[in-house]
C-alpha cells in the first residue's frame, strides 16, 4: 500500500469489501482474516460490504450497482480507504478509485504494507521493497485520460504527450530500482549461503519452525529458550519478539538449543504463511524461506484454538510444496490448546507425529523435545568404548559430539559409555566393548 495513507491522530478508517465467487467455502474466514490484517496495519474497520457473484466484472470487479452502494456507504461512514479482499487488476483499481472517490486497495497491497512496517533487517527490507515495486509497476496511475492526449502517431518520444512521458520515466525508474535491489539481495544471499554452509559443516541437526502467521512460532521458540538456556543473563537477549498479531516478525532467527543430555539442535523461526500470500512476496522471500528446505525436521505450528486451523494447514502444505520442502519430516504442533480444552482429554497429548500443547504456558515442551530428539537423533545408538590413552583426542571428540553417560579410567584406557552417531560406532568399532 502506498505511503499516501497518512497516519492521523485518529486511526485510518477502512471499509472492507468481500466478493464471494461461486459460494467459496473460505469466504467468511478470508474476510475475517482481512479485518485482522487491517488491524495489524494500525487501521480501524468502519464497515464491511459483501456481494455474491457468479463471475467477476472485468471493469470494476463487483457489479456496477454494487460500486455505487460501496461509494454511498464509504461516504456515509466517512471512511478514509476502501479495501477489497481480492487482488485487483490495474484497470479495476483505477476505475474503482475514480467512481468511489476514495483510495482503493486490495489484499495484496495491504499485506505488502504490513511487511514494510515489520521488516527490520536489511535483507527483509530489500525483499519487501522488491515485492512492492513489482506490484506497483503495472498499477502506476496516469494512464486513463493522459494517454488520449498523445501527439502524432510516429511513435517517437518527442511526439508523445507529457503525461505518457512521465509515466514511462516512472516505470523506468522502478525497473532500475528493482534491478539494483536484486543485485544487493544477491550479495546478502551469498552471506546467508556462507553462514548456512558453515552450519551444515558443524553437523548440528537443524529444525525449522513454520506454519500460518500468528500460530505461536515465536512464542514456542521463546519458551524453548526459557526452558533450556542455562545462562539466565542471556535468556532475554536470545528471545525474539512475539505478539498476538499477524506477521509480528519477518526476519528469520536461528537459535542453538542445548538439551540437558548435551544433545543440541539449531532452531530457526521463519516468516509465517497466510491465505492468498502474494506470489511476488514468496519469490522475494525465497532466500529467507529456503531455511525450511535445509532443515532436518519441520515443526508446523498450528493455532488449534482457531476454528479455521484445518484451512491454515492446507495453505501451509501448499506453500511448502511450492518451496519444494514438502518431503521433509514434520511434527504437527497443535498450539494454544489451553484455549480449547473442551475438545481434548488433557494436554500435553502426543498422537503419532502430532502433539497438542500450550507453548505460552510451557505445557508440553518436554514432550515436544522428546519427539524432536527421536526424529533428529534416530541415527544415534548406545554403546561402550575403551579408548586407549594414546587416543586422547578421540575422547575429546566424543565429549563434543556424543552424549557421554559415564567415564571410567582403567589400566587399559578410558572406558566411555555414551550415545553416539551410528556412523561413529562403525568407524571406531574396534574400540567397542560389549
């Protein structure tokens, strides 16, 4: 959304418009979500207009009579903007703005504005600006009447009207800016790739939080940090922002979680998904979302208290497929179950690859960690080895890369009881003691 919506002393008032095409079963939930997006954008919902249609009007999206009704309601409620829960074409956007005499926006521009407000790191800012410019390029105003003022028909720039010349200059500037941003993003991506390769070389299992926006991913990360960070002084610094709003965080955060048995994993918190997430945003955030592709395990966090959580899971599944990450093992974390106890016998509850819990209250964390360990440490085995004193570096290796349960110093060498990688057991099998 353009920045020409100025924040005033009182909230910007918005009239929402929803179009139900062919009795879409997701229509009501999508409209509710639009209202949440408006609130996340620091605006106020003044009213909602809906229409059931069998086909879209190519000129104004809704029926021509409905446009006049929307205009009347917008003026009566003194709304500042009108926001459609659909993606409008450049022509529809221009026609609706002319008729309603109010700034008109669509769902995509609203999400883009929220992303602009939330982006903190340089990478996120580049990604958001790129997506916004790609969206705005075909929607530049100034077409309409100014094109009818063209000069001769030779096609030379000198024969064209000033309006069209200005429009072409604006488009050229936007294309140039997009090109600059993409170059800068490539440099940022190189640094991210270097960091990712370094993490992969360390051999520490990687677990990625993902799922629908506002399901509680950041809350879960903070709960794990709070439970397993030994240094109390570092806890608050390592936590991420967690608020009850859509897209509270955009920047990918990675934290090392060290468990009491000395096992550890890297936990990444990625940007949340949403229904009708603009395709150019997925493209722009591709490098960030790629963290999911490199994970050994996915934790799909689901807001179980939301009556539309099954639809959210469908959206998440579709997005993962688009990212090429739908093959990665996944644990379904049904969160916020303390808000919907009537449907469950008690929490935490583990069923196969699913867990019902309440991250905000710390309920189910140990059970979840147990599930994570069983997945990412499935290649670990219990064993006992007798390491000769001459191989002291090997003892240090196992102290660093295995869960050592017991150490005994004998005449023969160091007797270690531990849980180590199967590949290490095979590699050093000559030291194994039954």
